C-alpha cells in the first residue's frame, strides 16, 4: 500500500500536466538529457542505497529478527519507490523550466520510472532476497521471506 501511495504522485502529476497544456512541441535537448541522466542516477542510487541494510546480530530471537527485517524491508521499499519516482518529478519540472515548454520529457521518464518501480520497489521475492542478503551478511537468519509469504 505504501508503494502505491507514494508511487501514484508521478502519474497524477503527469496526467494533470498533459491535460492542462496538451500542446507538445519537441523538447529541448537539455530537458531530454536531464531526464535521461536522472533515470541513470536513480537506477544507480537504487542499487547503491536502496538495498543497503545493516546485518542482523547473531543470536537474535526469531520474533525480533522478523520484526526488524520487516521494518528494514518497509523503509528500503519506500526509499526505492521514491528514487524510482524521482525521474518523473524531474521531467515534470523540466517541462516548465526548459523552452519550449512541453510535456514530452514525461514520455521518457514515465516508462523508465515505472520500470524502476516494477523491478526495484514493488515487493517481490527478488526484492525480499536482495534485502535479506544484507540482513544475513553476518550469518544471522532474518526470516524475511517467510514473514512476507514468499517461501
């Protein structure tokens, strides 16, 4: 639910931007370059900080390990969602900052942002395994996949 709530901002802003000014001249090369650079930066940041969690201490009881793992999974999922949405927000701003004022940079950012969201932010066995790897780096069991119902 958090992913959907956070992720809905980008499509809603885009829809409003397109409806308010349906004219679509070709965008500035600078706007396109900024959007593409933001997509690359978001992808790099998601891989670099979006899955970074401290490892659990050895000997942690199962209940505490599950609760801690779920808390870290929730917080990293929210972070990955925000990072996946960032290119769309930058494209929205670029559609007003660069001349000609056009919403076409959103057509670059929206598919890229949705792809980042689907691959990295939507809770799945793959995202759980990536967070679980960090939590279990020192050998402690996190029980994250079981708590999320992926095993």
